[in-house]
């Protein structure tokens, strides 16, 4: 089942494919999937699709693939490396990533993103697994030069447009069998499987819920595989997560207000 938001109001729609969507009358964060109530069939253009969720928090995980840590010449962390991105950096598919003038090295990081439907506070593995509404594709856009310069990741990770999500949420997937692929200009740059992660999705949620309460609608980015690289004005970036569809992100330089 795919879940997405569409139109100026951000209404929900769901269906087995993006070509078989129906209006969703239920709140997907408070209603069990088996109890969802549907309305008429919709024909939604790609341009009308909104970010699939409006998160209160976007939690990132650094260096969760060994090869990515190596390509950055960083050690593999002994425990998950958590950071926060501004929720205001979230955009939907086909919305441009804007390269800020403050950075001379902006890089892409294609990722599997987890969307939560239940609150988690110091939760065990079973509760964390139940709390997952689904997964979507994400790009953890990073101003790499600023990341290396600053003591924290906040500035480098949180410019406007630095967190594309979408196009839809794959509801209740097999969390042990997901892949992510990043393409720049049609060329494959990254490919990863959850089995290659240092910490799996449920383990990450257990760990994160010890540090902070995770709320319904929060998004957890699960880390990026090796192959990250720079973005330039005019690039076209795609990230595909198994079963989700393709997140499309054109790239533009900042041209002023």
C-alpha cells in the first residue's frame, strides 16, 4: 500500500500503486491500516504530489554504512551517530534543491527514511517495529564544507530544501528487505540494502527513543551507502527505494529572492 499527500491542502490518498489512488478519509497516524476508509478514485499528476508527511522532527543517522564512513575518512562509530535536521528543510518530489551561496560543496546522500505512527519513549524492539507506519525515499543534502568546519551538523544539514522526501510512503514494509539507489543524471551513484547497515531500522529506533521521545509523523533517516558526491546547478537527482517509487530532485543555484 502506498500513501501520499497531494494538492495545496495536503490531503491524503492511498492505493496499491500510484495509478490506483483513492482519497483517504482516515488519519493514517491515528487509524490502523486495516480500518482506513476510502473515497473516490483519484488521478493525481506528479506535480500535485506533496511531501508525504509533515514531520515534527527529522532525525538523521551518520555513518551507518561502513563504506560510507571510509569514503569520508571517518571512523566507524561505536554507537549510532544521531543528528537533527530542520523540519523546514523538507520538500517533496520534483521540488528543486537550492544550492546556498554559503557553501561551495553541497553533496547528495540517498537514504531510506522511516515514518512513525506511534509515540516512542525508551521503547523495546517490538514496540519500535509496531510504530513504523512505513518508509519513503529521502535525500540528506549536506553542505560538506560547512559540516567539516562546524562543531555540529545543524547548519550543514538544515538549509531550506535540504531534505527531499517522497514521492509516497510504502506502508508496513518488510524492514529487513529494502534497497536504496541514487542516480545522478541517470547514472547510478549509490546502491545499498538494509542488510548492509551497521544498525538495522528497529535497532536505530530503540536507540533513538532512549535519547528523545519520537512522535507520530517524525521521520528517521537511516544513513547513506557509499558513493556520495557533489551537486551542481542543473543536475537531476533521483533516489529510488524499493516499493516506494522514484524521488526526483532537480538542482538549482540560489539566485536571490
